[in-house]
C-alpha cells in the first residue's frame, strides 16, 4: 500500500521542472515495491497459518518502527531536512499522526514533499484504525473494548490475512469517502487543489500537518475552516460510530451514545470556558480550535499569534484526554476517562456508605473489575512514560518548561500543537539523539503503552526464541 501511495508524489516529482526529488522518490518507490513483493512471497506459503496474538502485537510494533525508515528516503531531499535522522523523525511524525515537523516553513518545500508527508499521515490514520479493531479491541488493551461490534467479530483460528484484511476492507471505503468529501469541500471553499488534498489528508488522520506557516484562521476562508474542523471531528470518532454515520437512519443513535455525548460536551464546555476566561478569544475560531485540540490534530485556527497567548496547561488538557476510543486521535481517550471517572465516583460513594453496591455500566455493558484495572494500569504507565520522557529530554539539555509539553505531545500524538506555542527550541535545531528520543516517544504513544510493556516480558522473548 505504501508503494501505491508513493506513486502520487513520484509522479509530481517527474512533472517538476528541475527533477529535484525525482531520484529520491524513484529509489524509495523501487525499494518499497521490492520489500512489499518479498514480504508477500515469503508469507504466501503460511497464508492460512492461524494468527497468534503475539504475532499481531509484533506486527503492529514493527509497522510503526521499521516502515518510517523506508518512508524517510524521499524526505532526504527536502530543503529543511539535513540528514537521515531528521528524515526518519519526519516520517515517524507523519505516520504516527503526531504532526511535529522539521519543516518549519512548509511553503519552502515543493509539492512532492508535501504530498508525501500528507499521504503518510493518511496511511498512518488508516492503519491506526485497522490495528485498533484487529489488535487493541479484541485484547481489551487499556480497557478499550467494544463487545458485540460487527467489526470485532472474527474467528479465533482465522489467518493473519483475514484478521487484518477484514477490518481493512470495511474501513477503507468509509475512510476514502470522508477524505474525498474533505478534498472537495476545501477545493470548493477556495483552496488550491494541492493544498486542499494535503490538508484534507492531514485533517482526517488528525495529524495536524499544515502546508502553511500561518494559522489556518489567517489563510483559509470560513468555509474552509469549517471543513477542516469537521474532518478533525470525524477523525476523532470511533470506528464503529464512523461507519454508523454512513448508514443514514441509524446516524442519530450514534450521537446518543455515552462516549459521543461526553466528547461533544467536553468540546462545547472547553469552548465556553475559553471564551469566558481567555482574553480576545471570541468567535467561531474558538470552537474550531477546541475541536482541533480534543481530536489531537493540533491545527491552529486562532488568528495571528492568538493561540500562543493561551495558558500552556489549558492548551494541553484536551490533548491529554484525546478523542474517542478506536479512532485516529491520540491521548488517554474519552472512554478511559469515563471509566476512571465512574470508578472514582463509585469509590467516593462508598466513603459515605461502605456497604453499598454501585453497579456501573458503559454503552449498555456492565463494567467489570478488569476494565477498571486496565484503565488504571494504562494511566499509571502513561504517567511513568511522561516522567521518563521528561528526564530523558533533560539529559539533552532541554528545560522542564519545554520538555513536558514536548513529551506530552509525543505520547498523545499531538505534537503539531507544540509548533504553535511559541516555544524557543524547534525540532530542526534539535540534535540527532534528541530527535530519535522524541520519535520513539511518538511510536510509544501510537502503539499504546501497554503493548510496549509486553516487549519487556519474559513470555514475549520466549515466543521470539
């Protein structure tokens, strides 16, 4: 699939008058085609082999770590990228939909580079959804599970091609449809086709990678801003609800679901509080900004430097919570936040009535102890990784005031917002070791931290032997 996506920027590089990027894209296309073909041929004989749970976890980890190394090849020719490490950082940031970019001035790059970055973001968003359905939900990782969803029905003895292929076939048409509608909406609102294509792919995948240095509120029309905000919102909706939205009559029921209602309430509440407390933050742009933050896309909709004037903690709160479970957005996820809130409420109730029983449910499903334990375990590991990340960045000379937003943005895959907060240290100026560290944090946030912890268990290494 990555070879097919590379065809678009490769053709654009051939059309370019000076052929600046044609060589790198040709090498990248040949390499990805060869590796893809080799993997298909090597796996053909075992195509009916039962998919082991550990294999699914391993494939997910390898996808986010090794694929960016191949995808980084075309970035080496970019004007603002000076080496393979920076190219790998850019590829990881795009593929994990984190949005932190070495390209501080996107306008200085040619169309092939911007198209490739947007295509990687789109591919990362697609496979985030596929892995969420095929790996995260069936295993109930971090308390994320949707029992009874048609997407999750699979045969335990099904081969790997079926376990990954079935959700891909279901999700891809819907994902393509919303992407196409987004491109058309931006084009009709006055955006040039190349910019409309790149922005739509970045918005639906919630990567937040813009083709403009300035705020979207300064360069897009009101209609274009609305389209971008809607795409970010769609990208932060869970996969089953995303598919229900395409069914017409059943679409109303999806907005009555508990997680959806809480998510919308968080966006509207954040908008209202911001209007009342942050100076010069009135207007519809605040609502669009709230959507961008809660979806972890991190686009800047505030005119001028308005977003940089917001309190940093207030900006990072919505990206910490993130979007809905089984979506392209990052963060802790709204479903986990609901589970934690219900558990805390139950424990507080028991302080007054220790012998009372508080049955808790979510989306018509009774919550059990393992759901609470999984949600608390994820939260504890998340706090641990934030602490370790801040300490690691401190070893490279990054101050605490700059380190914690970067680490939090990387682990919640919302690093695009950092570039709009007037922070003194840009990604391009960072040393290679620091860029690699942040790239690993982005990967850790995308593969869910509990999966990363599996790599350090003895059972995993026994399986590898």
